[in-house]
């Protein structure tokens, strides 16, 4: 599999931005290392171009006739290798060199058929969609691995998704344009598409992990048998007798929730002090002094683990570096690297058992609350990824919620790389 071609550009006029992108793509496709006629494209735009989404897709698809399938969405920011575009008109395109029988673009007018064996899926969703959690669970169940990755569109204007499938639309939807609002869309991938995906959290625990011992819907009444509000205030070293100071501290605090452990000690917080991917960070949306309770922005289950946390720049940088290192280790197994570092040729049998792989392309979906400023400067988040992974084709967007497994996250980044044997 050849390296994916990708391009990005910013310009006040979408026609000029698209022309710049096309020039970059054509130059790359002329390189023998890149596919000359890829059939699948990912398109991400900032919300400045949301009103022009149909014209933009028509123009790009007309200029790239070999590309028969398109998927993507809008964000208030988009991500590329080493650069982030916020508050400016921009777009990014990546052309994926994949066997046509190993992917399917799906949407509301082109649902995923039972004839296709989906192993994983890239998902784009409208944040206003009702029962979104259930839809993600249903989509996850339709894949062999149960693994989804992607995010919710983010926009200050129109929320749009791109989904144009070579197989066409279901009966009665033949005139659909490929630009949609609402529901889910994306690309399902077959078992022969190599993927490695990791979730990075952007928050640092500021308390010990406790068990929810009494709750009602989204209200936590007790933690480890103690009044939840009392526990929160003690952890933050504040008191309601000084309401301004207390409210300021609570507003800066979030709740990390994890399902009840199946056995052994809590795995919500890693030995490094960071959250694991099983933790969902949610807002504290209310305090109930009468019941000494706190309200969380999600349904809470009895026995769940809860850890108070706060957004932290250093923790976010370290955790992003960690997942990049894990991906590289996945591609170049340690048992192969150690002999090379020692100047010894790796054993042929172990090399054949776990062949090294290289990255052909990557997708990064990050929270709108992250991005460069949260990491210390303009484009700092994507610069960390580039330093860790190298100069690989990468596109993505800043989402109103991030999807990994069948969960909807917040304040996270979901990094997924496509791989091929070296």
C-alpha cells in the first residue's frame, strides 16, 4: 500500500483554497511513492466554508474524477500534519489508497449493507442528533471489532457532513447531494485495512478514585459512603461559606467516570498519573447543598468509579506523547528494536511472526477545547504529533465530542494511523 496523498490550504475564497489543495495533491500523485488513482477521499473544512459545502464537494469531485467515494465533516478548526487552522477559512483533503472491497462509505441515504464485513469504522456525527449514544452503540455492534473512531461536527453556523458513495443511495434518495446534516456518516473498513488507534486524555486527576455508592440519574449522592458534595469541597480545599472561591474552583473541575471494575484494583488512573481510555470526562453541572450531592453531565451508574480532575497542559502534552510512542511501538515491536539497538540482526523467525509496519496516513480528532493554545502555542498540539510520528500524511478536525470504541469522549484526542507492512 502506498503513502496517502494529502493537502491543506487557507484562503478567504473556497475556490482558491480548493485550487491550492488540488495543486498539492496532483504534485504528490505524480510521485511514485503515492497512489496515482486513489478512490476514497476524506474532506474536512472549517465552518467558514460550511455554507459552500455542496459547491466545494462538487468542484473537488469534478476535478478528481478517479475519487468515487468521499467522507468528512466540518469543524471550528481542522488539523493537518504540523498545522492547525482555527478561526480562518481552510480545508484539508487526504486521498486513501485502499482496495475498493475493503471500505464502504455510509450515511442515512446510503446505509451500511449486510454484505460488507465491517471491522472498524470512522464516524462523523451531528451533535444535535437524538439518542446519539444509542446510535454509536448500534454502529459499534455492526463492526467485528466493536471499534469506532471519529467525532461530532463542530460549527458556529451550519453543521454538515460529507458522504458520497460509489454504490449510490437507497431507492428514493438518488438525488441526494453528498452533503448532509443530522445523523451519522463515515467509512467502514474491512479486516484487511491495518489500523492502530489510541485515545489521549487532556485532564489530570486531582483526587483519589472513589466508588459511587448512591446516585439518581445524573446526580451523585455519595462517594465511598460519604456525601458527594462534602467530598468534592474537601478535595478542592474550599467551603461554601466562601461561595465565590468555591464556585471558581468547582467550575475548573471535571469528573472522570469509569464503569465498575470487573475485578482487581481501579484502572481509572494509570501509574503515570494519567487517565486510561476507559475514563469519560464530564462536566460538573450543578451542586445540591440540600442533599449534599453533585450533578454530572452524564448518567451515573451505581458502583462506577469517579475521580475529580482538571484540565492540565503538561499532562495533556505528556499523554499525547505517550500514545504516539505506543503507536510506534505497535508498528516496530520492541523485540525487533532491541537487537537492532545492540547491533545484532533480529531473529528471522520472530521478524516473520511480527513484521514491521509503516504509517501510510493518519486521522486525528481532537476536542475544540484543546488545540494549540491549550498546548502552549499556535499549532502546538499537531507539532507534538509530528515530532513523535514523523512527517506522515495526517488530516482531522476539532470536534464537539470525540468517538472511540463506542464511547463519546470530551477533552480528548483520538489518533488513528493506517498501516502497511514495510
